[in-house]
């Protein structure tokens, strides 16, 4: 069974092997043993209530319980911007009008913003290419919302997700060329790496001090504002199906959109239910169109979530002994269940 579970201290070697598959562009999950070990330790300290508020965060791995293969990772930061500022551009509307000349214009302006300070953030999503055809990407991404639903008291009211912005056929960001490159004087990857590893002082020192009028930028850069990278469109659709929306905040490097919402409004939070487990003889190989559900245990220290056939019935959720073992639950234990819509999961 494929499950997503909270990271354990013994996962570092497996994470190192998985990180070798990332290639360039994913700056938050690199094959750096010290950095990975620190990330794992921070997550465990968070679950043990030993982390400071500014560093609290959770990290999850996707594992094939039959083989022990670690196939993906994802994370949640509890509250961004509490130690170092969390920068975005807010896209505002500026109107210029002259009654004498009969001229009225509306333009967009980019203003440096800290509006998302204190938000939780879903982040660090990576699935091995070896598993991208097996339909488990939805499980990996949605597992975080199951965790948010189960441990609602550990998070603030609002949630955000930064999405990768548009890159051209040459693999470069037109927005970065038009704006960031003039202020930071380093290439995009170097700036993104420094920022993702906590070295953000250069942002405050070098970023634009005044609003940037979008209409003064080259047309290809204008079109980038709030535009999602083609590879990230499926992730955006999934997030929007959960209830996140674009609210006129964009990334300061590539102008990719930031989606946000109240955690209480997430579909998983609203629609998932907690019911006891009943162990049953569930037939293997259920038809593809058979009802399926996301199912998680309710343990903080060994949280696990997977996809199982069926939906809650008669106040219980019936699963096989193998599925129960994979989720580390037994008969009578509570599980959180979210029935999946067709083609989800």
C-alpha cells in the first residue's frame, strides 16, 4: 500500500536517495545530507512541541509499504515570516484620471508586501518520476490537508501556497529579466537558492523601494504576473479544488501566483469525518469506478494516510487487515475519512 506518513529520524538515507532524482529547480529538497537531517530534526522537534514558533514545520514522506521505497515528500510550514520577513508583491490597482482631458486609465502596481506573515504554508512537494504514472500524486498533495484537518489546533487561521511562475522556452523567467535581475545582479537560481535557505537579508537590501508599474514592463513580463508554470497547472487545479484562491499576491522572483484561504474553508476540513475502523474481508482489486476514500489515522507522532476502497457506512469505515496494518490502526480505532470524487486520489 502507498502511504504518506510523517518523517522519522531514520529516513535521512532514503531522503538522500530520493533527492538525487530532483534535478535543478527544486531548491527546498536537495541531496544535502546535513540540510535534510536538519529538516527531519526540525519536523520531529515540532511534533514533540520543542520547536520555536518561527521554526515549526512538518515534513512527510510517501512510502510503498510493500517495498519500503520512499517515493515522495511534502511539507507544511506552521507560520511563515516570524523570524525573517516573508516577501511577496501585492498586485494593486492604480487609477489615473483627468476630467479636463477626458482620460481615465487603470494600471496594476506591484507593492512589496508582508501580508502573509503568520500564514501556514503548504510546500516542498516532490514525487519521484518513477511514480508519476501511478496516480498517487493526489494522495501526496492532499495528505497535508488531512493532517491540517486532524490537528487544526496546531495551525493559524489562514493558509497559503506559492506556485512556480511562468518560464519561457529557454527555461528563464521573463519577469526576473525585467525586474529582479536589475536589482539583485545575480541570476534567478542563485537568488532563489539563497532565499529558500534562509539567507534573505539581500532581499531587504536590494529589492525595489517603490511600487513597480506593471504596464511599464515588457509585454512578456506583464503576462507573467500571476501566471502559473505549465508544469504546475495540475497542482494549482488540485489546490483550487480544496478551496485555495489567487488573491493578488505573487512571488517576488518569478511573479508566480500565491493561493490562499482560511483553513476552516478547506474541502478536506469541511467534509472529512472521524469514524471507528472495522476490519472486514474487503475484496482486492476493486473496480476503478468504485468509491474510494482518503483515510488517515489520528496519531500525531506516526500520522499515516492512504487511499482505500469504500466510504463510511453505518458509522464505521471498513478496511482490510492489510490496509489497517499499513495505517497502523486496529479495530475500533478512530480514522479520518474523506470520500474522493471520481478521478481524484
